[in-house]
């Protein structure tokens, strides 16, 4: 038995956190039905200036399920693809798909025609529910592959659209396609024949780059959805007095579990604001008194640095968590000063159906005295996490290696990708591709992605370590670090930074600051100041984009 089998982290759990999450529900639909039965008239969704009760969402979802079944032939195991922003249509479509035993395939509205074509070919959906503004372009791709399109109007359920924040959403009608709201209204009062779901049914097909390579569909099972919804509820001490602000996109695993699923599990209202914009988030927090937020650190940084922050009452925010990428200790301290609440660190992946580690409520993440890294927390209930070498053997406490996970919420694999599944899930255990270590108390630290390691003059450098130093510079707002080829050193460190509003600094000054804080082989030799660091929809830095830019500049 190794240190990981003994699970030293259990001693860090508080009295309200069980060793295994309570199994109140067998699948996601049972969780939704339970929330409706508790109080049909309670608010379930707040969308900009409107509210839908649990009963209303149930009625719309049932009507859509009938339409999907009778008009589009959607049945158990079929894929219902959806490409919309944070709006009621997403939640309604999810419940409708589950009512039929179908699989929801959520996609980023930023995907363009070529990207969508590849995903449509791979998932083979029965139908695509599409933002009406994307119907002329993406809808045409779907139609070309014989996939019918239903258009979802962003303004549905909204009394006064916030055109000052989202002027791109016009009044134009949907181009030659069925309107989602009209489709549902035509079947109101009808319900589909019941379908018996189990925890082994696939709830979502979430496309992710995974541990390596191009996008693959992770098959998130219903058992994983309810498993981690319960973990969020327990670990964040959430109850029916809480209100969840959807700061992450619903099409991402964070939005699916840490927003929708946990809101159903508690249950508590879910606040939607179309897409992330600091001013919209401020308005929603004040209007609906949001208490619980789970978002990327870049979203928090955007809120913290927005000039309108002091004008808003954010005192309702009490339960804040962040995940998606490494967080510098200095950033957490600054956020606490400006937002008035401690931001707990969290770590997870699509392949484990959201979170695997978290800093328990009421605790503060320790900082590793050697690397200066902030802990991502301890494994949440029901997880055994190991640090392993290249052969899968357990490494000793404090030794850096790849994180490997066993849990009920680990997905069974990637959609129609047996080779990639065998590589990432040997024996059912997930090899994350992330490198880190565990201390002797059970706290975990994620160093970086395995593939992002920089080797300069034979020395190993993790981008995360350099980024933490950059974040400590008073002028730096965000930072991204990559390695690029170097004839002399093999690789060299290239950094990109954006500056805080009103701050000034030169590249030479920031490089000099880094030189004074770290070993000579680690500090960036190349540094570029940019307006924004490129990120994916969930706020994770796109290192591939940075690497391409650095290579282009170096030529």
C-alpha cells in the first residue's frame, strides 16, 4: 500500500464533506425531476431580466422532447447538438434530450465552418439547435450533411435586450429554419413517453483536446454528472439559499456541472447572462444577489480590473472557486482584497466530468515553499489520485510526475476513438497529461502540462513557474509562457504579458525583474507586451497560439 492508497488528504476534509459523495440520484434527469417536485414555482433560471420557474422549464423541455421525437426522430442514444450561448434554450434542450434518453453535444459558438463540419461528421447528430445569428453559416454546414437545424433566438424570454453590451445581437429573424420557441409553443402541454435512464447512459458528448491531440468527444456518463454535482454541493457548502452565477460557458464541462448540474442538485437558481461581460456579471450579481461562482481565473481578473467594479455592490458573493489554469498566489491575494472573498482553487478535466481536486470551504490553499506554487487542493470525495512515472508506477511523496486518477466520474473513453481511449485510460484509470506532486499532508500541486515542459541547456523549466513570477510584477495583468527552438540552448523561454489598466512597463524592465527572481536558465529571453493573452472560452491560455506567434517573431 502506497501513500496514495492511504489517502492522507482525508484528514483535511471538514465535518460536512463525506469520504464518498452521497448518491441521492441515479442520473441527471432524476436530479432535475426532484428539483421540480420540491417546489414547481421556485425560480430555476434567471436570464438577464426574466425568470423561468422549475415548472416552466419542465413544460418547455417536455414540449421540445415531443417535437424532437415526432418531428426529427430523436430516440435513445441519438445525439442532439447545440451551439448557443448561456441562455435558457441550453438548459431546456438538455432536459429535452435526457427525456428521450438522447445525448447532448454542446459546442462553442465561436467554432467556424471547418471546425463544425469535422464535429458534425464525428458525432452524427440527429438535429442541430443553433444560434439564429449563426444559422446562415453554420446551419448551411449542417444542412449539407443532412442535419436539420432549429434556430434559437438570443432574445427569447428577455423583455429589454442589453444592446449596450451585446450590440451584435440584432432584431433580424431566423433565415429559413424552424424557430425553437415556436416549436416548443406548438407542443406545450404534451409530454413524451417515459424513458428509463441509468447512470451508465451518456449524458453529454463534450469535445476536448483531451490529454493530447485534436478534439475528441469525451463520453460523460449520467453517473459522473450527479457524482460531481454532489461534490460541488458538499465541498462548497451550498444550500437552497444560494444563487449560482453562470460565469463560465454552459457548453464547457465547468458550465455543465458547476453551473447547471449543481444548481439542480442543491437546488438553487441559476443566473444566465448570455455570455461573459464584466458589466453584465456586475448587473446580475446585484439584481439576483448571486452567492456562488465557479469560473476561470482570467474571468476573475477581468472583473477585478474593470473600472466599474467600485460602483457595484458585490457583497452577496461569499462562495468563490476558480479552476481551468494555474493561479499565482499574488493574484488570489489581490482578488480577495478587491472582491471581498477568498477565491478557492480547484482543478479538474472534462475526462473526470469537471472537478477532481478542490480547496475545501473555509480553508486556504497552501503555497509550496520550494516552487512557490499554489495548491490546487485535495482530491474531492470519491477520488484516488496518484503521481506516477512513465511506466505508471507510484512516485514518492514530493516527487513530480503525471497525475493519474481513479473515480466513478472518470469517463469510459472518447467517442469512437478506441486507440486514444486506450492511451488515456489504461485499465480505466485516467492519465491526465498534467504534471504535479503531492505533499505529505495530501495537498496536490499541478506544475504544468506534460507537453509544455521547456528544456533549455539541459535544464527543465515549467511555464507555470515563470508565469507565477511574472504575475508578481505590479504592472502585469496576465502572462503566458512557452518554449521555442533555440540553436544554442535547444529551447528558450518566450513570454507574453498584458498590463494592468493604467500601468506602464517595458519588455526589458519585466525581463530584468524576472532575472532578479529566478535562476539564469529560467527567465524569459524573449518577452512581448500584448493587449490580450489568447485564451479558450473557459479562460485557459492557448499556448499553441503563443508558440506560433513567438516562432513567427523569431524568424
